[in-house]
């Protein structure tokens, strides 16, 4: 089972439990009662609305013949994924220094700055003013901006000029 963890890490353990119960054709309520738990507890866990705790994890793993600690490891990875998501929501440049017209095709407040790093950097270097370019360099760092601009085949004279001006 441990080899599966690398594939499913970050997924709430309740979703994996639900899949396991479905594969074994075990109703959640019946399973919950068989391990002396309330059916509502298992239902909220399988919906991802409640965390798995060590005591319950051990009961479930023993009842299903799974490796000890399996669900707690999944819970830890799920917690890490949730925390990364929470932190990434605060990870953005000072958008008061960026004109929304640069991102005319999207709401600037909804941009995933990490996922769309290459597009953001290229767009600001193509269409941005000095303040906007400086903010992107401050936010991502000079090395990352340069690396991403070099990845892209730059044929645009404005981008090339801005690279030379701000990144040398």
C-alpha cells in the first residue's frame, strides 16, 4: 500500500476510505457499526469534512487489513496540501502596483501567481511599465524572472530590451 501513497498524497484520507469501502461493497453505516463508531462519523470523514484521528485510523486499518498508519500518513499529506493551498492564497505580488489592463482577459485578483508564473512574467515584460516590471522582479526574484524569460523564445524586441535593461 505504501507505494500508492506517493500517487494519492494530498488527497483527504476519507475519500480513499470511501473508495476502499465501495471496492469491498461495504456500506458505510454497516462498516461504522462493525468498528463501534457512529455512522455519521464515517460519513463526515468520507466526505472530507472531518479529519482522521489516530484511534479511528487504527480501527479502520485493522478492520480492512491495511498497513498500520496508512490513513494517518494520508491525513498528514492532506494537511500539508491544505496548508500549502492556504499559504499560496497569500502569495501574490503587490497588485496595487500592477495595472489590471495588463491582465485584460482575467480578474487580476484570481490569478494563480505560482502556476502562471511564465505567462505573468512574459506579459509584464511585454506590456508593463517600469514600476510593474520592478514589482515582478521583486516578487519572483531576478534569477527566476531571467530563467523564465530565457525559456521562452523571445522574438519580441520590447521584451528583449526590458530584459537587458532590468536584469543585467
